[in-house]
C-alpha cells in the first residue's frame, strides 16, 4: 500500500510566501489602525481587544483543524478556502465601517469571526505545502524553506503598517479594502509541479526514525511549542498596548498609529534579517535557538518595569523580536521534519502562535483600563514562564546527552 503525493507536491515558494505575507500584513495593519478606530467608532480598548482576540481564539482551534483537513483533502483546496475567507471578511469589515451602522460592535465581531474561521487555514497549509517533498531530501532543506517563509511573513508585517500609513488618512476601511483586493489574484498562482511519488509506509517509518536520530532534532518538541506560546503572549501584549501607550503620551490617535507603525516596521525588519542572516548560521539550532530566545524575551519583559518609559517599551519590542527570530524557524522546522501528518503538526504550532497573541491582546485590553503602568507590571510577570522554560530546556538537554552517552546505537546501517 502506498501514499501518493500529487496535490501535496511542492509548488514554487513565492506564491505561498506572498499568501503568508499578506496574512501577516493584515495583522499588523489592523494593530496600527486600532487607535484611529477607537477615535472614529467610539469603541474602547477592551471592546477592540475582544475583536482582535475573538478572531485569534478561532485561529487557536482552526489551524490544527485546517492542517488536518489539508492532509486529507489536499493543500490547494484548503488554501483556496483560507484566502477566500480572508477577502470576504476584510471587505465585509470595511463595508460595516463605511455604513456607520447601529450595533457596530456586534457586526464587526461577526466579520472578525468569519476571518478567524477561514483565514486560520493559511499558515498551516502554506507551511506544510512548502515542506511536501520526496523523503530522500535532506532535512536541512526543510529548515531553509521554512526560514525563508517565516522571513516572508515578517516582511508582510512590515508592509502592513506601511499600507496603513498610506491609506489611514482616508479611512481605516480603505486599509481593509486594499488587503482584500491584494488577496484576490493569489489563488491563481498556486500551480504544482505535478508528479506522483509513491511512498511506502516503511519509508515513512524510516523517515520518522532518521529525523528523530538527526543530531539537530529536539529531544523535547513540547518545549519548543511552549516557547512559541510564551513569546506569542508577550508579543501580543506589546503589539496591542503599544499604540494606546503612545496615545496616552501624545493625546492623538492618528499620531499614535503612525508611531506604532514605525515600531512594528522596525521590529519586523529585525526579525526578517536575523532569520535570514543569523539563524541559517547556527550549527545546532535545537540546542541554541530556544535558550537565546528565552533570554531575549525575558529581558524584554522585565525592561518596561525597571524603566517605565516609552523608550524602554520600544526596546522591549526589539528584544522580543530578537527572541522571535531565534525560536520561530526552529519550531516550524520541527513540524516540517515529520513525514506524516505534516499539516496537523504545522497547525499545532500556528495555533500556539495565534492563541498566545490573542491571550496577550485580551490581557492588554483589560489592563489598559487601569492605566499604562499595569502593562509594565504584566510584562514583568510574563517574564517568569520563559525563564522557567529556559532552565527546563537546559536541564532536559543535559539529561538526554548523558543518557545517549551510555545508550547503544538504535539505528544501524
């Protein structure tokens, strides 16, 4: 009995990278528009946090589901669903804002829920489709592909604030309409290099054994999943609170949005550069990437409490972005190195990212009701889980190394 890869065979990576980048652009563009939306709609920070976190909560459930569906029914169909839902939800949100309808919050919430249900398919499917390849390829090629895809996402996060800066002077709805228009032609570029590759179950099992025995393979994949969740919560708090903290100093929503756009552009550029230039040169990413990321995130979380100023908050964003650059490609490669159920595994990591950012946005929205200083206290508390994760990772790594020194070889020629 064999498993055939046809629709799941790799496509050229630029269309997939552009799709993932567009989703990243949509996320940062919305974050930049939040202070202006608060001024134009009259919604408070807590209501806007519910809109952001509600869609993110559906990402938490939807990404593993769509990844599993793509394993069963093919990547192309599920990606069509994701990009179509992205277009419809952005256009519907813009229409609600332009109509100035009553019950504005509930209508916006419905649009955001449509976005969360459908667009949650984009990340796991693009990651797993990019990793679909003959099993005889080396694992390092998977890590390289995922690093490029992750860098493309961060470039998209740079383009989102720039798009907001150009169109926010007209209306926040103009930003959402532009995102919908940009997404329309993308599905027509999902062309596969159609070949059928027969893979036997024995080859799949051998792939699992060799990837587990690979020197770069992590001994504790759950540790990487927890690292992704921790950094996502911290990043969610920072991204959501940044614009409102800046507005409390400037007193103007538009200027705060423009300042937040500059910070998000800088952090996303830093992440992209570090992923392409630093991560690719790390010899053993599983042993070094997660500890470096935990140190950077912990320092970034403590800095605003020690020095409660806007400058320290900006430096905190940069340090957290450095942690993201270390841990994200390693986590993506963990999902990509497994031969079977690749879509579902990619979905788990995407769910941890989206769920953590939603928790962070919800937490920040509630804390802002008590003033900007509450954000700094929360950041200090959030520094504890990454630090604990760092010590646990180092302890488990040392234990596994000592165990391997006394164990016989499990795989022989």
